[in-house]
């Protein structure tokens, strides 16, 4: 007796809701295949689990998920031999949007006290199936539930209604046939031929590579040569089914870790360090992270700020470059995080903001910092090489991240005047002489210029070590970290730095006597260039040096901002004078003799230009400065 075909309306105001599913919920059309494969994986899990209680539903043969593309008819079928559905289940789960059979199945198991043995079921929302209509004009679902004699055929064009009828001769499981839209309907560059072997391979590898069950597809290959050449059809498995992170660390070899690192990072070398752990408790997830040895070209791109950590939920790809899992300053870390219970939004494409996600991010960050600290202690030479590649990125965390600033500061390395090899701040503090009260630094574009700075003279004379900062992030970082281990951090070329002890201060005050009129005269001549002229405690050998006021941008910061095409306000600097220098005393004699003469004005310009040249900065009027030098050389 032929079965009766029923035409039914979708529930839940389906016309509006289905339109949302097709046009708004997903941003990438290819997501449909991930959703259908995930549903098939759930169905296989259900059949395997229920077979433990009811042998009649036990699977004969191997569990499988098949893709069956037909280029001629433009039909793509996704087939599984999972638990299947009864007619009532099709109406309840497919005919009603957002009614998830998976959700009900989990609830039922929990009620029976089986929560400890729950399979890794993926679907929770009951809407993934409808993503099929993004690529298909019509969808035909055929299914037969394990233990039942007859099956069900469901058909819809996504127009608000569907037909359903009994179907004989079906195998246990589910087959979903997508009648793909004409190619002309697709949007230009976003079009993919979902009957193409290579398109399907790429999508499976991207989203479903680690699904537990084999995803199979028949492919045609040519074998033989010449007259013997023939086309044969072979069944190939498209997914690797090798989620390395699910295995115990003791069972994984270094070679396997390296192979997986290359797979997720597209790097040819071995990782510098592997971080593999499983978190249990309120949030359950597994993380497998890698620290690279060398900086990639992407990291050199100032516009490249994406994470390299991929998020999976129950081994199904959810989001590449997941910025919510690691902070920006760990963007060089590669790997995967697989969660059992992370809340997603209904499309699985984006994460819902949650305290749980923030806790995962915090734990991952702590694990990476702990690993870096361990390598700093165990492998200093290797860590120094790692720091050359990723130090500038890590130091961004001192500026941006209040939560990990202190831990980051302890693993940072800095060049110093004390040693050729870089030092940590803790090592610097341990080496500080008793009389040294602050941590001193100089910042600039290159170490060679900094080592010649006049600002170092008094510090060197006293045996004070100075940090030499050449990364553009350094000064920004120290703005957020004014002290370390109770020691103030101070720039040697900024503000009023006093490096003198009491005896030296008294000697300097004696030298300053009678020089105040000279300071006023020099300030008058250089009023357009400097904000103040004062005596210096930093200088021993040089006559003058330029210093930045406390609230102004340093020349190094101004340079960095200008290179980033930022607007930089002009600010005058302070000219500090060494009261004991012979040149300063000669200028005093000249001023006493001639007052503010033309020659005195020239000497002031030369003094200011000399200060600029000494720190590697351009003089404002080079042609004038060159003439003054020539004029001075011709004097007897």
C-alpha cells in the first residue's frame, strides 16, 4: 500500500526564522558541511551508546560518514549509518526549528544517571541542519531509525513548508541530499563548487579533520600508462582522525608533537617548547600549545594581530585565529584548545562572552608564562634566541595587561651597559651597588648610539648599570611599570636626575658659583630652542646635554609616533650644563668680557648643535651649523 505524503508547515513562525538561518546566522556558506558532519557524528555516537543497552541497534560493519557528490546533477549527499530517526522524531527535530534531538538525548541520559558516560555530542541548538539551505534550493532527507522496519523521507525547499512520507528499502542511518543552487546564484569570489573533490577535501580538513569517525568519499584516479591507462574509483578517507591532544602526554613522542606543530602552524622547523595539559573542574578543556623557535613573516607585519590558536568544541573546528583565547601579546603562540562545555552562540561561529572563556584565557596565559620562565632558567642560551624573535611582542603585555605585568617583567631580557649578554630586571637589581637607588635606562633606535650618550657619563663613573632599550615598545612599557621590586625605574635623559652623593653635590655647588648669569644669557640666546638651562649632575666629560621634561615626549617616543604617522606636538627640551667643564668656563669668560655679543650667540648655537649631534639627532639648520664650525676653525 503506497504511503501517504503529507505537506506540513514548519513551526515557530518558520518563514521569518528560516530566513534568518539561511541569510543572517552564518557568514561562511561552507559551514553547512561542518554542521551536517557534526550531526552525523552525533548520530553515530548515539547508536554506539544505545547499543550497550539494546543489542538490536548495534552497528553492523564500521561506522562511517560518506560524502557523495554528483557533478552531473549537482547533488551533494551526506550519508551516515548512525542511529537514524523515526517519523515522529523527524517531525519533532527537523520540522521544528531550534528543537534539538541532541539536547533532548543528553537530558534523557542525565535523568537516567548516565552523565559520567556521555559521548562527545556536538549539536546543541537544532539549527545547523538548516544551514543547508544556504547552498541548496531543495533538501531531501531520508532516514531509518535502528530497530524499526520502515523509514521516512522528508523534503523541503526552505519556503516555510515540507513534505514527509514513509519510505521502504532504506538502510539504518540518515542520508541528506542537497540539490545545490545554480552557480550563477552564488556571489562571485565567494563561490565554491561543492561537488568538487578538492573543495570538499579542503572544507573537511579545515572544520572536521579531527572528527572521530572516517569521512569517506569515492574519488576517480587514473592508473597505468599508455594503452593500459584506465580510470578507477577508490574510496578515500578525507579526515586525519588524529586529535593528538586527546592522548596522554606519556603516549606521544617528540616526533608526533613536531608533526602536529607543523600541521597547525605551517612552520617547517621544530617547536621550541610544547605545552600540553587538560583542565578539569568547572570548565573542562584540553590545550596543546607550541612556542616557535623563530619569528614568522606574519609577525613582522604590523597589521597582523591575529591569534594563532584554534578553538575546537568536542573536536569540531569552531574558530581559527581565536583572539578570545590568548592575549594579543601572545599572538606568536600556535596550537589548539578543545572544550567540552564552552558556550557558543547558536551558529557556533562566534563565542558568547562568558566568565568561563575569561578563565580559560587566564589559565592559558599563565601556562605560557610559566613555560617561558622555566626555559629562562633551564636553557638560557636558547631563551635568548627566542627573546630576539618574540621579546618585543611579549613586552607589549607590560603595557596592555595589568593582570600579568609583574610576571612578564620577570621574564623580560634587556641589554645593559654592564654585560654583552642581556639581563633580567632581577639580575639587574641584584647587581646594583648599595648607593644606587633607582633602575636607570636610556631608550633609542640603536645600542651603538646609546652607548655614546653623554647621559651615561656620571652613571658609568659611579659603576651604575644602565638598561639600553632599542625596541619601540620599551618606553611605552615602562610608562606602565614605574618600579620593580621596590626600585624606581627612571630614564637617564628625562627629568631632574640626581646622581651625586653629598660630597659631590657640595663640590658641584662650588663650581656653580658665579655661573648663574651665564645660564640666563645662554637661555636668552636659545629661547626658541630650549625651555630651560640648568646645571647637570649627569655629566662628567661633556659640556652640555639635552634632557626631556617629565611630562613631555622623549625624542625616541616622538620618532616612533612620527614613523607611525601620528601627530606629535613640538616641545622644547632642557639644556643641562656641566659647571666644571673647561668649555663652559671659557664661555663664562667670554660672556664676562663681551656680554651677549655676536660671537657669544654663535657659541651658544654651537653648544646646542653639539648636544644634538652627540645624541644622533639632526641640527635644525645644518648649513648655519657648518658655517659656525668653519668660522671657529679659522679663529686663532
